C-alpha cells in the first residue's frame, strides 16, 4: 500500500519542526484525553452514593451515567467534525474551548440538588466533550506518518484507561472522605487551566510556517461537502462493520464499567473508595497495557497484511468471554478481580487499530467526520444505551434475583462479547482491498 505524503516528505527542512511538534501534540492530547475520561467516568464510582443521596432507581442511574451524556455527545460530534475538517478550522482552539466547557459542567454536577439538575449538568459534559476526539484524531493523522498511526492513536487512547483509573481512585477516595459533591468539583476545575496550556502551547499544522511550506508544495485540496463526506464514510463496507463492532464493544464496556463497580459494592460489600482503588489500579493498568499493545500489534503485523490489524481484537474478545463469566461468578472479590485482568487487556486491544483504520478508509478531507461517525456509534449505542439497558435489566431481574440482579446482568454481558469479535473478523477480511483502493 502506498504511503501518504507527510510533512517531512514534502518539505525536508521542516523535519525537526514536525518531530518536535508531533511529540508535544501527542503528549498534550494524551493529558487532555485523560481529563476527558476522568470527568466522564468519575460518575461511575460515585453512582451508588448519588443513588442513596438523591433516592434514584437503577434505571435513573443508567440514564444519568449513559444516555444523558451520550445523546448530545454523539449527535453534536457530527457538525463539530464537519467544522474540524474545514481547511481553515483551528482544531487546537476547538479542543481548548471544549475542555473549558466539559470541565466547568463537571464541577456543576457537584452542585446539583436533584435528578433533573444532575441530568442537565451531565448533558453539558457531553456537549463539551463532543469537540475533543474528532479534532484530536484529525490532528494526529496530519502529523504522524501512516506506518506509525495505529500506535499514535493508541497512545492517545491511553487516556481512556488512565482517566478511568484516576476517576475510580480519586472519585472513590473523595466519596469516602468528603462526599460525591466535592469529588465533582475537585476533578472538574483543573481542566480550565489545562485548556489555557493547550491554547498557548499547541499549534494546528494547518497554520504557521510548516503549514505555509506545505501549501507551497502541495496541491490545493477542496473541502468535501457534508453529503460527500458522509458518502465517503458510509461507502466503505469495512468501516460499517468496524462501526458495528466498535458500538457493541462500547455498549458492553460502558455497561460493564458502571455496573461492575456497583457489583463490587453491593455484592462483595466494598466501599466506594475500596472499589475505586481495586478496579482503578488493577483494571486501569490492564486497560492501559491492552490499549498500547493493540496499537503496537496493529502496526507490527498490519505491515504484512492489513487484515492482521484486527486479529488481536477478534481473538482477544472471543477468549475473554468465558474468563469474564468466571470472574463474575466468583464469591471472593479478590478472585473476581484477578479473573477480570486478562479479559480487560483483550477487550482493550481494539482502540488503536479501529480508529487508525477509520482514518485510512477515507480521504484526508473526511478524517474528522470518520472519527465522529465512529464516536457516534460507540457513544450513542455504547455509552448511551449500555448503562441504561443494564440498569433497566437489573430492575427487571430484582424481584427474582434480589441484590444479585447485577451479577445476573453481568453474566449475560460476558458472553455477548463474542458478537463484536465476529464483526471485527468480518471487517478485517475487507481491509486489504479497500485500503489499497483508497491509496
């Protein structure tokens, strides 16, 4: 497959500037994404204290932790990505503004006095975070050569396990010590200062001396219309299969993430602080390793054949299913936690190759749109419906299962992981042909 032209290949004298900018960009975006998931996922460990304080049902918990956030996050991602794909758009400014908004709304969650106010604040968090990932993936794809793109996007994706880890640990500790309201305030406000750093320290490669040199050497590329950008995205069969797989992974991972924490509190009798420390450290580190390994494996073995980008995710999720079932069956919480480590690694392999493939299955003018559509599928199906569906199912099973209703729900979730494994395998069969045609 032919390599895309990079800044360095077009303008050799710009190589040092490109390398330094790439490093600064990747590390800064990683920190931003850590804050993104810290603010998004802290509600997971705070769910049980919030339920007791505000008198909520499991269905309301699912709505608050999932759909209220995901609906606006997913829908607004499309028009925001449309802006990010414009040749004149300032993607760094977009990320900075988004960071200020979602951080401020996270802090406001701590001031909510009832379910309606908390729901509105969570909507605000979703609105803010909608501007982050499409612009970030577009920036990374512009700055990083094709042969290292899966690893680079996986590096950015490390913000998911790190942010989740910190959210569980910090949120659980603060919930035990000062209460859930102060926890929201503590994690929300620092994001405003990070936004200022992003604004002053990063530079969109479309702007400045490097961009001027590139425009002088490269042909002018017109922006695609919204219809053409969407046609570009949905015209790829592999992309559609990956979107289905990614949406199902998110449905299960967000659902399990919220209700596994509640499971350890209700069934195993841990406090929020103990649960946050145990799940945050052990599963956070497992997810961190799995996300990194997924990008590394995709770059290493994808050179032989692009279909091998998804050998790891497909096999990993199939192997993870029975181990997860055993973990949720264990009566000892330490045994249960130990059995969740390997499935967490295997279920985290997909991020880097999925989003890197999405960038390679469309033209550069539709990259942010491709990410936004993938994010739409993952968040509306996954974050929006996963926690809500699991909560509704738990309420429905409660008359039969009592406090064990969450365990019953997680039993089913463990085996459903075989479905996205199938779709990743189907998508992998089309990658070589489609990427060769696009190149």
